[in-house]
């Protein structure tokens, strides 16, 4: 009974900010813009990708702390889940710069997504190198975001990754994802993960995602590369 009461209370009231003891709800914060944890290299490449997105008519996707499907222009899902303090898994680590720092740029008509990412020290596995699971998370999240924007609610059915070169911690990476084809409710996607300059291939992957709902309208959120 007590457990059910606590669950109901969490559903009805905003979750306090975990960084503060003021017990006030956190306002939405866009996590896909420069912060104190971004390196100079990350900032420089972010400016380049932002300008590139503007020139090509792509959309920069905001990444709010709360799960807000309406950012992608998706209908529904705005009930109890929409107001809870859930978040995209790569930003589950609170400290700026400690885990994943990333920004995504999307073109729905082209079926493409770019994800610029900086990998922090909490993602270490071998000394000085990023954990392979962190790379898989980055790939799954990026492919899933593209599939979500194209088809609405989706789930990952299969993910195949070739790890080509180790990723040093604090690297700045650029993932480029592509919707290869659609067969009914099946979406086939692929991506390459390189260093931000494009000189080193670190991983290559393909994914199969299954559409759960009827097709949605194209996304209306974002800021068109702002």
C-alpha cells in the first residue's frame, strides 16, 4: 500500500532536482547546447555542425531532461510519462562532461541524422578508453532517434556493431546515420562513427527497428539548426 502511494505521488507531482535540496521541480533544460563540460574541440565542431545544419535545412534536436515526445511532433504520450523526470539514457549521468555530451541534427526528408558526441571519464573501461557498451548506447540512441522521427514509436529489434578502432576518453566523435529502407513496419538503418574530423573510423553498425504505431506526421520541433 505504501509503495503504491509513493508511486502515485511521483506521478502526480514534479520530481525535485537531484542536484539541489530545495525540493522544487526542475524546469526543462536543453542538454544539447554547450555547457561547462564541453571541450574547446567539442564547441568548435558544434558550431560547424550547427552552421552546416542551417545551410542544409536540417533541424537541431533539443534534448530535454523530461521525456517530451511533442518535441519531435509526435502525438500522444503526454500523460503521466510526459511529465516525469525521465531522460534519454546517455544523459543519466548528472555531471556536465562526466558522461555523454551530445547534440543531434536531423533531416527527416533525407532520412539522416548526425550526432556529435564527447565521451567523458565515467564511460571508461580499459584505462583511457571508452567502454564498448557506451559506444553501443550512442549508436542505439542515434539510430533510434532517427527511426522515432521517421516512424513514431519504435523498438530496437536488432543491432549489429563492428568495432574498428578504440575510442580514447574525451574524444569528440561524429556519428552519421541513414535510413536505408522500410518494409512495412520494419525500418533498416545504418551508421558510421568517426572522429569529428572524419579521419578515423571507430565503429560501423546496422540496426532493425520495428514501428509500433501508425505513421506519424513529420516532426515540427527543434530550431532548424539554431
